[in-house]
């Protein structure tokens, strides 16, 4: 495999590993949707996993590209990518600045 293929596989496996955390917490909190979210707030739907998986995977690919080809500004570009990921995550989760997640 080429270096690019290795990076994509590594990013995909990392994404799966990260998503195992909310999956485990969602499975350990059965019936949270019945109790009005009581019990820790871990009640992810399949669409939540798909969206977060796409966000994590896409961010990983962008970071890999930026760090490889960003030149002198690669760390600034990487910081902007991480900031945008975190901002979008917060927006979708709680709607801090808009009502996307609410």
C-alpha cells in the first residue's frame, strides 16, 4: 500500500475507535429516550454516528493533507481545521450560536 492509502486506513480505524466510546455509552444507557434523556445524556441515533463519523474522518483527512502539504503555515491551517471541527460539533450538539442542534 502507498503512504496515502496507509493514512486513509489509519484515519478510518481511528474514527471507528473514537466512535466506539459513544457507542458503548449509548448501549450502557438503554431507555434514555424513554426517560426524557435521564441517565447521562448518551442517546445517539444511527444518524448521529454517521454524521460524527463523517466529521471525524473528514477532519482527519484534511489534517493529514494540511500537515503534509501546508508548507510553513501547516500548523496554522491545522489549527483552523480543528477549530472549525470543534465549532461545528458544538453547534450541532447544543446550538451555541445558532439553533442547528436544538
